[in-house]
């Protein structure tokens, strides 16, 4: 304990009286590796953890699993809640939460439509590659929100959740299998000899 009476008092921003963070904290590097390493599947867990932490600290009645599965309906409330906490703590972070929420929702819907159109044909089409092209665009709003959540929780760099766990490595192994199937499928479809 620092006993210097001349030091300014420090506050635990973004934490409730039990010391729990109000949002999910994760380092930027870990977020990006897990997001791209799992082919974007990490975003479901990401939404779940944010809503789970918020539920625990706020006491609000909600189902974090459903908010994660139907994330397009709950992206805007999550992003604006994070922004509210930043403003309440009088912190400064320019990330345009409304624009980021709308961007995520629009791109997620475009991704869903592209996947459905791709499933209608067995031939390789542009729709098969749209999901891959949209992945970085979908990551941008989530990445911006994560940096904001880390700041709101008083852990700007996400150091409290920067190390990879065994479960993280298992998810990355699962993601490697998915990426392998994506590349093998694309290779097989593009090298298939044409008949006629």
C-alpha cells in the first residue's frame, strides 16, 4: 500500500463494489488472434462474455447466450452502454459507437445473405469469397468496442487477459481446421476440371 499522502487517489474504473469488471477485458493482440484464428467464430463468445460481465455487475435480468447468438439486435445497446461508462468516468476515446454498431449490423447482414446465396449453388461463385472479404470489416467495430471496453474497465491494454489459455489454443486448433477446410474447398472447386 502506498502511504505517500501527496499521491492522488486512484479509482478502479469500470468495476463494481466487488471488484469485477463491468465488461469483458482482453488485450488487442489476443482479440485479433482469436477472431481471425477462429474464422470470426470468436465474436459469438466475445458478445457472450461482454453481456455476462455486464449482467453480473449490473444485476440486470438478461440471457447473455441469446444476446450473443442474436448479436445484431444487441450490438447497439452494448456499444452505447460501453460509451456511457466512458463518459461517466470522464475518459476520452473517439470511436463513434453508433457508427461502429451500424457498420457491424449491416456487414453481418450482408455476410448472412451472401452465405445463403452461396449455399444455393454447388458452383464456386463470388458469394463464396464475400464472407472472407467481409471478415476484417466485421472485426473493425468489435475491435474498436474492445478498446473502449478495456478503457472503461480501467485496463486500457487488456493486460489482465493477455495470456493465452489452454482453451484459447483449443479454439485456435478448431479454427485451423476450419481454415484448412476453407482453403481445401476453394482449391478443389477452382481446380475442378470443366466438363464439356
